[in-house]
C-alpha cells in the first residue's frame, strides 16, 4: 500500500515519465515481460556475472562425483598447509559459490591463502532422478565426502563447516558418527548460521501453515522436485521492501536495469529441491522440532541424539539474521556436549558470513566466560571491529596445528581420486 509502489503516487516516477515521454513505462513493461518469462524478478543486471568467468574462480579440481554432489579440491597457494584438511558443506537450497564470489569476497580463496587444504561440496540441483532423496542420503553424502578426503590425503580426520540447512544436517551426521563410535573422523565442526532447535526459528515459521504445506504438495506432485524459484520467492517475501518492491519501482516503473551485484546474482541463481525431503524437513524439524529430541529421528536405522556430539564446535550467528535468528542458533550451545565457541557477527544471514577482513566492515562479539543464554552472552561480550574470519582461523589452527608440505596428494587430482574436471564443476551450472 506504500504510495512509492505506484506510478501515479510516486513523484520520482511521475517526473521520469514526463521527462522520457513515457519511455520509462515502455522499458519497464519490457523488463516485466522478461521477468514473467523467466519466472522470477531480476535483481542484478543480466549478463554481468557468470560462474567460472568472474564468480567461483578459485582454482581447483572436481575429484569425486555422485548423483547428489561433486567434491571440489582447491589448489594450495602456500608452501605448507594444515595437516588436517577442511570440507565445507553449503546449503543445498543455494549454489555453493556464495562462499566463492568475486575474488575479493571469496571465503574459499581467503581460506586457501591461510594454508588450509580446502574441499567444497557442490550439490546437484534436484530433478526427477533425485525425487527419492531423504535425510539419510544427505547424511550419507556428508560422511562419504569426509571418507573420500581422508582416503585422498591419508589423514585420520577432517575439519568440517556446515552452512545453514547443511549445518543442521551436519549435526545429524555428527550424532550418527558418535552413535557408531566413529566421531574421530571429524576433528572439528564450524556452524555458519545453522539451527538444530527450531522453537525460535523466526519469520520462516510464517510459511509453515497447513495451507502452505498443502500448496507445496500440489506444486510438486507431478515432478518430484520443488522449483527453486518458489523458495527464492519465499525468502524475498521476508524482506519484501528491499527484495521485491525496490525492483518493482526501479525495473518496472522507472524502466531501469538493476545494478550489477554479485550477491544478488547468486540470490537469483536458484536450485531445485527434492520435494518429499523438503516437505519432510519442514514438518519434522520446523513444525515438530524433532531433531533436539533424543531418538526421535532415525538416520540409516540408528536413532540419533545431539547430546552425544563432543566434537569441538565454532558456532557463528548473525545479529540481524532473519532466516536463522541468533537466539535460535544459540541453542546449539545447549544441545552439543563438546567444547564450544560462540561468535555473534554483525549483519545477517549472508553479509554476516561473507565478510572478508580486507573490507573492514561490521564487527563481531565474543564472550569467553560461560554465559547461560544469548542475553548473558551479549551483556558480557567484547566487541571486535571487522571480520570474524581471523578469529575463526586462529581457532581452527588451535584444534590441530600440525602442518605438512603442500605437495603430493595435496595437489588436486594427484592422489588416488583423479581430477574429473576443473572447478567449479558442472553441478553448480546445472539448471
């Protein structure tokens, strides 16, 4: 209902219409028809970015591939690297290159430059062939990636990162490994804005009513997968002023192209989701909150209990995160049993994570006491300017400081698992 959203009540639109003799409205109509054809609103200038050309450019090789994921091994840039490698599990609801945007923003490039043997999972966008995928498959995929890396480098264990929903699944994976007596496969875990307790899951709970769940079933019953554009629209609705109406005015009423922006290009680069698994995820985790109930979820025939996880954990939350609210991410502190460090970063779900030190933006807070709640953490926290990445890499080195030469199997494709193709691989480009 904002007057700014309508041509006749927005003075800037009226002024431009008079100046251009209506060409802005014709251009806007062209933009709108193009978006209707594409099935989603443009948020970044078309053609400005391309994966492999000016996004996801960190050198590496795909060394392992399944129907569900590709495993990328990035090339070292230092003479020595940490002996214990690191694997990143990005959310399957997005493309992994949010962590490998333009070089100056790339978490992947920065981490490699810190002397880390880095691996990345690139999930395949779902199609009919993945209609049968369940939680068991994602957990098995994470374990498989860990085992492939251990075999490739001849190491006992690996560090892990789980971002958003992949962090939720990673917690289930760690609980399963603990139940099997295989917890030592993982040396540490880092959670980027991840939830395991969904009691305070935030604004997304507005989209979990019976009507929405029924609509999801109707939209996917013939295909076996959910078109990622529906998920993107849901996230855009959470910030409608910035992610919808801003572009209605700029693109359709003013008749202008959106500004080139790598993050918003990524935001519009949607992935499809296995339909049954997506609905099950919303039902069992968001609606019933079963993951934090010991034995309520069974993975590969084994009831899991998050309290059995003793893996050292680094837990990052965003102060303004509307997708995984900080008070919800904090609950990891309550459910994990090992040593933990909680860091509260400035900004939200994306910018709070993708914040390279060179940018000098935002801040983060630490509290090295033993606060019992997020409120206590904030009350006693110390603010640090800039990115939290240096704090994290210092913590990671402290878990296993031993280094080795960056040769032999540390070079992508030089070990038992040979190079399949260059990074970023085919899966991240599939639609």
